[in-house]
C-alpha cells in the first residue's frame, strides 16, 4: 500500500519535473513523497529487509528524477548531492528522536520509560552513561530496537538536551559513519 502511494507521488513529481528547476523538484519531493516514508516509520520499521529495499528503490527513483541522472549513478552519490539519508538511516533517525524524547520526558505518559524502560542507574559508574535497559523483551519490538539504537550512540550525542541540536549531531554522526 505504501509503495503504491509513494509510486503515485513520484509519478506526479516526474510529470512536473519537466517544467521546474532542480531546487523545486527537491521541494516537491520533500512535500509529497518524503511524508509517506516518514509517517509512523518507527512503528512499521520492523518490517522485512525486502520491504525496506523496496522503499529504498522508490527513493532512488525519486532522486534520479530530481538530479536527472542515469540509472547507473551510485546511490551514495545521489544521497550526498541531495543531502538525503537512506530510508534505513531515516527510520533510525526517527527512532533516535523518539528515544531522545522519551529520555527528556517529551512524550505522552504511555510512552514514558517508567513501565517500558528503566535508566541504568544501579551504580555511580553507570549513572552517567545515559543508557536504557528494557523491562520487557521481544527482540523485534519498537522498545528493544529503540534501546539498542540509543545505547549504540556516542555519549556526546546522548547527553545533548536540545532536540534541534540532537537532530543535527545525529545526522552528522550518521554521515560521518557512512564515509
């Protein structure tokens, strides 16, 4: 269903791309295509690798339309030129943002870590590592994936208290680790 919706939006983008400059194509992508990738992606991100690859192929198609490049253009080059994250990294970004909001009490009560997570504060040494532990275990649950992602981040990123700064530093961290 998502692939069909995204494909239709890319078709509209392709149709108008003949008449607008590259910057406008990027704006159209961000307006009518990207929201489909982002909407509830933390929930459906446990889908199969095959489905993530299908979504990545759609993003690749859209990037080729924006850049007017050939099919043999490397994906990493297109992502770099446009400043986009891959679908997998975009999903991780949204998951990291959710974990940031949980850590900083910026989410509704039902998402708070009191009953789903607990901070690892058992000893003085662990008190300052900003890691989460999971109370319930289901290997592919949103909570476990979120905790694993959060705990894998460098301490400098986990200690940031401003959401905008957190997003900037997380994206910089992802780009640095892709090189």
